């Protein structure tokens, strides 16, 4: 039950309502409220259980991604260092390219 549904129900119940404490609360109403709460609780526990099953996989995926990223960064660093070494030896044909700088094709000898 959402908050807006609860407010609508309250407004409808308040119209013409006069509480008589001698009558008490209808046991069927109490049972209905308890059933609604039990259903909501069961739904939440199911969702929590599903999330608990998903979280270890998500953690493993994140760790694998970080490992791949570390390897890629190490390869990129080695590549950049090799290019700097070639430049220092006078063997590089152009300025060492960086990612997305548009110089990669020229550096590799490919037509633009």
C-alpha cells in the first residue's frame, strides 16, 4: 500500500466516522491489516534474498573489471614508455600519440 493510497483510504474513512470505544475494532479488520503487513514483509524478504544472491556476482564482475583495467593500464604504460624510448633514440617517425589525439594513424604510417 502506497502513501497516497493510505491517505485516500484515511479521507474516505474519516467521512462520517464516529468512533464508539464500546464496540472495539472489528477482528476481521485487524486480520486484514496483519495479512497486508505479512504479505509486504514476505515480498521484502524475497527481494532481499534475490539481491543477496546477485551481490556476490556483481562483486566478482567488478573485481574482474578492475583486474582487466589494471592489465590494460600496464600495457598502455609500457607502450607509452616504448614510444618515449624510440623517440629518445631518434627512431620515432612522429610525436608519440596519445589516446584520442588523432595522431595514431600518422604515427603508424597509415593514410589519414
